[in-house]
C-alpha cells in the first residue's frame, strides 16, 4: 500500500513549469465554497473570548484547543503589537490574506487601533472577502497594492506559491515601511529550494497546486540583501514528509525590519 503522505505532498523534480495547470490551483471554485462554509465557524471563534487555538487548514472537525495553532496566533499578536507600538492607526498589506481572518483577528486583538487593511487575493476569494469583511479593502491587482507603502507587510503561507518568490519578496520588502512578517513558510536547511505538488483533497479543496519548499539561507540572504535585518524567527507549524523530497521541511516565520527603521 502506498504511503498516504505521498498522496498529499510530492516532490516535482523537473521544477516549476509555467504551463502547468496546477500553478493556478488556488483558483478552483471548491476553495471559495469551502471558505464560505468555514467562515461562520472561524469568525465566531475569533470574535469570542476563548483561546485562539484552531487551524484554518484542517481535514476533520475544527479543534479549538490546538497548542501549535495557539502559538502561531500569539506570534501574530506579538508582531501586531510591535508594529502598533506608539501608534493610533496601522496600515497593513496582507498578501494572500484569504477572506480576511487575520484582519478580523487584528481588529479583535487590538480594538483601539484604527486599521487600514489591504488584502491581495485571487478574484474568487477577494469577491467572497468583500461580502464577509466590507471594511477591508480587497485587491486583485498587484500594481495597486504596490502603489503605496505600509507600516506592516504580512505574507502568511503565500510566498511559496509564487513562481519567482525572490521577486515577490523584493516587492513586499519595498512596500514595508517598518515591518515585514513572512510566516508559515515551508523551510529546509540543507537542500536547495525545490518544488512540490500538494493535493489537498482531504481538506475539501478539490484541486492541486505547486509551490516551493524554500532553503532558509536562500530566503534570509535575499531579504537581508534588500536592506532588511532579521528581528525574530518563529516556529509556525509542523513538519511535512514529502514523497521523494531531498529533506523533510519545517514551517517557520520571520520578522524583518529595514535597517534604517531599526536604527531609529
């Protein structure tokens, strides 16, 4: 019997192929349908007073007492608090922010803070987000998003889905006036960055998509070469055993500041 893990994740040795239909896997309508179904559950948990200890990406019933998820969300709270220090308002770009869970969480965690919140998403998720979170600005045009700068730029589980993740990081860093938070990134430490295919059928997404597993030194070297410095590194999730991969990956997060901002 085949290893069931290999059905979910598999290395793509030929690398990223621009003509591969899987590169557009996040556009599948099942993703929007699944998120519409989950919104009522997640938004109630976020608006409540219990622990933020649930995963947005789960196969079965939502478990609201996941310690790993709680760690990740408290990391987000820490980053939000750092960015909001001595401020009455905060401009945030959330790259690949889905239907707005982080925006809602930011609103609940720091209710005194005025939020100018922009989410860059694909058309389907952006359309649903506008229905669910009308106070958030959802954009599908990269040029519009990068026409201004933000106090905090957030990219959670998103840079790995860009064919040229280095170029995307360059633009995100340029848009970050004070803070750049890249998180939920699948990382390896020894192997060079490589491409995988993910088949998330058990999660209710009837699609598949390709993404990068990124070498830690490649990521840090690229961002630091842009004039940013690492403020803090975080554990952002579990490990993935990927069929035929050169190395098991871990999920990490990184908070960066421009060198000039850190020196002030």
